[in-house]
C-alpha cells in the first residue's frame, strides 16, 4: 500500500469554506512525514536502523538548513473556488500545476464576492497596498455594498444579454464581467513550494482575501504532515531574518548591557532549556560567534 497519512485521508474531499462562495477542497496527496525523512536518508545511502535519527529530529534539521528537496517528494492537489482577483495573485506562484475552468467553454454563474463589514476599511496611510484595520461605519458599508451589488447585477445582466439574447460567443461575452466573479481550478503543488506559497500568503502583508485560502490549505497541511508543519512554523513562519544593519544594532545593544556577551547568551539559553535541542544550542553559539557576540 502507498504511504498514507490517516489525518489527510479523513480530510480528503471535504470543502473548507472560504469567503462568501469559495472553498478549498483537498482531493489527493502523495507522501507523508516518514516519506520526507526516507527521501532525505537516501542522500546518505543505507544507514543502520540504530544510527538513524528519528523522523522529527531529521525533518527539523532539513528545514533549519534549507535542505529542501526531500519536501518536494510530497505533493497535494486541491480543488479551489475563488474570486478572479484572488486567482490573479495566486497564479503568480509558478511552481504549481493549474487547470482552470474556462468561460469560453462554460457559462458564467451569478456568483460574485462581496466583503462583509468587518473587512471593509479605508485605504491604509502607511501601506500603499493595504487597508486600515478598523472597519468603516455601517452607513458607509451599506453604500459600498449597494454600489458593488448594483454594478455586479448590471454586469451579469449585460453578460446574459450579450450571450443569451444576442447570441454572441461566450469568449467575448465574458469580457464584461468584473474580477469579483468566482472562478475555479484544480491546483497541484509539492510541499516545498506550497510552504513557500504559505509563508508569503499567510503573512499579514498578504491581502486578507487570499490569506483566507492560505489558511484553509495550511489547516490541511498541518494535519497531513504534522512534523514538517511544526518545523516550518518554528524555522520559517515564526523565525525572523535580520539584516546586517539590524544585527549591528543588536550587537551594539547587547554589548552596552554587558561586558561579557557570552555570559549574557549563557543566561538566556539557561532560561529556555526546553526551546532548543543541544544541537541547536551549538548552532546558535556558532552563529553568535560569527557575529562577534
Ligand atoms: C504581499 C505581496 C505583494 C505582492 N505585490 C505584487 C505587486 O504589486 N505586483 C506584482 O507583480 N507582484 C506582486 N506580488 C507577487 C510576487 O512578486 C511574486 O510573483 C509571488 O509572490 C510569487 O512568488 P515566487 O516567484 O517566489 O513564487 P513561485 O513562482 O512559486 O516560485 C517559487 C520560487 O521558484 C523560483 N522561480 C520560479 N520561477 C522562476 C523563474 N522564472 N526564474 C527564476 N526563479 C524562479 C524562485 O526562487 C521563486 O522564489 C506580491 C506578492 C506578495 C506576497
């Protein structure tokens, strides 16, 4: 029998609702945590069983050191339904395989995205790409919703008139439809590239409407490959990269606190003995040494 993940098996074909009409539905997968470890061990040739590190430790080392190819041995396929403006952001991730429904072949459905009040807010003053956190008041929301719905209804009526009443081709009639219209696709990707996608699209800088789909996929990945997911959260999602300038400031701040930064580091490590393995503590000391701390 092929390698299975019991949790993934239970979730297959379940639609995870996203936004008002969308969903993410895992429809197939290949591999599991053990398979990632197995692929990594292939690099070293046959290793006696008693010399093999356990799967969790191995996966954490792979993630930490960006030894990425074993994660590419796992794949997953989702059926997804999302507004076209979300699909336009999503399609930029070139390492997936995609098959999208076509409005040349099929008739458009009257399904458009309209945001709920909680997610309608003013243009952000600090982030040109984003919105403020606080939602607008209900009257403003009512006006926005009314404008959106009126325009979506008019566009859809126009589509039906061009295609159904005038008999013009679907491929031309669709050009009247807005990017809030829902589309669907089947999306297949390997675990390494999916985690890259998730790191970018779970981030608070990503637009809320695509983040919802990333969160839905993340909930599947967490169940499917829990050890890889844990390592991904620890070493990618919750980790921070500091620039040279930022490190210089940190170094200066540490030195201003203590004559002996190594004593400071010893104290810090002693305060969190369960956070790092002894191997990681060694790696952390090496990094700090390289930085002159
Ligand atoms: C918050 C946010 C804001 C964004 N804003 C904009 C925007 O304003 N305008 C805009 O156009 N895009 C925008 N993007 C899209 C962004 O620039 C990337 O196109 C998108 O995130 C896909 O990333 P990627 O290329 O790393 O992913 P993938 O296409 O999945 O590629 C994964 C990795 O494979 C490698 N790779 C894949 N294809 C190639 C290739 N042809 N050549 C070399 N290496 C390759 C790269 O290492 C890449 O990182 C935004 C993305 C985010 C997350």
